[in-house]
C-alpha cells in the first residue's frame, strides 16, 4: 500500500471512530474507486500516488457538477452534502497553483520550449501537466497557453 492510500485508510478509520458521516462517505467513495481501478480488467495491481490523485480529482469534479445541478434545482440540502464531501476530497489533493503562479509557469515553459505559435500549444500543455499533475486545472492551462501563444 502506498503512502496516499495509507493516509486515506487511516483517515477513514478515524472518521468511523468519530462518527463523522460526511467524511466516512467521501473516504469510502475514494476507497471504492481505488479498489475498482485495481480490479479493472486492464488495471494495475498497485497504484502510484499520482494514479490515486487522478481518481480523487475525478471524484471531486463529480461532486462539483452534482452540487451545481442540485443548486440549479433548488436542492440546497443535497448540494451542501456534495460540497462537504468535496472539501474532504480536497484534503487529499495537492494545493492548486494560483493564477499568477500558473502564468509564471506557462511563461517559463514557453521560453524553455521555444514555443512561438499555436502549433506549439500541445507541447507546452503536456510539459506543464506532467510536472504539475494535480496542481493545475487542464482547461485553465489550455486557455492561458492559447492566449499567450495567439
């Protein structure tokens, strides 16, 4: 078991002992997704921390989308539950870069890779996503890189 998976298991044990239902629910969803990834037909038997971060990011995005839909339909009780679980998931994700930090990173990569046209966009985005996995939102990176190279 890797370090992030161990932290999740320990947090789940503590949440069960303290009867924190929101935290238990969120952590169990992570554990279930990890187990599902491990047992998938083409899945790995052992997941890296980066694989687990991707799983948690996917779950977090689902929570955000669900909360938005619930709010749209005036179901604040369900939206609040989703947002509470999202906060738990965010505890296990790396800290996101601020927009200023992200712009600095983009400018650095554009210089390093000698990117000058929109055709170089994929190369810059790929390098940033590889180094800052989980710390940046891919769509925001794409939008900012596109504006810098246009």
